[in-house]
């Protein structure tokens, strides 16, 4: 097959591309330049898309003996990922930009360009497995290494895009094995630190990034009774479940910590209360994506539900329904989750298999 290998400049994508070459595919490497203001170097494990990353990707392609190109996708990234991030926070929701990047950039824009150039598939360094059933249906499964599993952020891609994807690292037992393989192949990125945090907030200061982009918008912080207990400089800086950085001078009457329980952007009010108010047993998901034709029907189906990239998967039942003409995912949890915020990605599994994905709706039942 003719395969387009996405080379980020890190060790995972380099080894994934190498394995695609070993499998006999006709591989071409491409580095996606996503930032409009690319620093020359990364700061340790923070940030990405620097000139250093681009050069590391080029060196990996040279060692593998494959053609290499740089595609400037910074406008697409800004319009579909950064703007969505700012919009969601301005509405009091908590988005996951990695999910949106996988949806709109790595498996939408990239695939569209790959199609136009005659490529059969796109290979990435994501940790996830693709199993092909006897009937030809492709299933997305968790990676062999649970510590590195990225099926949660890939679940949004849907079955059509999954059919054009390759994840050569899905069966690898550990990240140390990937680094050892990179070193054995002579890839200079074998010891390069992993990238963490939000890639377009390279200094890790999300609150500062939001304040610079959205400006100050002072408002009140109230408790569960409606009594004012403090002030804030912008509701977008807070998320449900947050405890630190509230700036509340006086303690609660019972002396226990208070947490953000609601972000009311329409009135610019932050609500705080005891930890017990963060508990939810039912989640409603919108913008639903089902990964297989045998996804849950109108009757409850047993599953595992996860709302954070490396969060615990909770036993639950999932039901698909329609509300006001739009499909919804209703998840009834066997045990409570704490601090779930609207805008988070909700993924349901059947064992290791991804059943579907949705965005947690504003209203949690």
C-alpha cells in the first residue's frame, strides 16, 4: 500500500513509520506544522511543532530512506482546534483539544490530502489497536500497553476514518520497547522527552492563555445557597471539580474544602460547594460517534465508561436515544464519578473495544 506516515518529530511516530517501511509499504513522511508561532526549540516536554521537531522528523525520514515533506496546517489547526478550545471555555465547558486535533486535523484534513494524493492509508504513532473481524469490520481497541493507550482520544474518528488508519505501535508492550527499537535503528529521537500538556500552550499556563485571548471579565463566586463568597476575573478560568486557585477568603461553615460545582457563563457566576455536589451517576452525551454497526441500540448495553484520557473506566450501561432530533448517549454508572464537566469526551468500551464517543452535555442528570 501507499502509506502517508505522520512524523511529529518524536520517537513514537518515527518507529511507527519504520515499521510501516518494514511491512513493505511505499511510505512517504509528512510533518504537520500546526503552530503559527513556532519556537526554535521545545522546552523539555512542553509544546510541540517547533523547528527542532521538524528537523528531528526530517532526520528520521532520512535514516528510513523515505521522502519527507512539511505541510503547513497552522490555519486549519487554529480555526478548528484553538478556536474551539476558546469557544468551549468561554461557554463554561471543559474541552479536550487532543480529541479535536485527532478529529479535525490528523484524521480529517490529513486524510483528505492523503486521498487527493493517492495514498491508501495514514500511519501514526498512536498507541491503539485495530482488529479486523471475519466480516471485514474494523474495530478500535485499547493498546497492549494500558499506560500509553490512546484509544480514548481516537474514538472520535469514526469507522470511515478508522478504515484508512494504521497504528503500528498498538501491540507494543511498553514505551521502553519503542525507545530501544528507535536506538537500535539509529534514530536520534530515541531519548527525546514525550510531549505533555496542551501543545499550543507551551508554557503550561492555560489560565494565562485564556486571559490573554478572552480578556478579563470580573464576576461573583457564590456558594450553593447563592451567597457571594468571592470574586473572579473570568469564568472561563474555572472548571467543574476545581479546588485550588479559587481565591475565597473565608472557609466553608463546616470547615471542609469547596470545589467548583458549576460555571454559569450566561450570568458570569462561579458556583462552589462541598465535594458531595460533584457526584454524578448519569451522563448525557451529544455529538455521538458510534464505532461499529453493532453499537448499542435503544436497550441498555453493558459497557465501561471513561471521561478522562487516563481516567478510570467505570462499569455502566449505555443507551442510545434521540432528543429533539439529535442522537444522544445516556450512560448510567454503576458507581459515581466526581467532577465531570460539560465538554469532556465520554468514551464507552466493550472490554478493550471502543463502542462509541460523545461530548458530555451541559446538563448532567
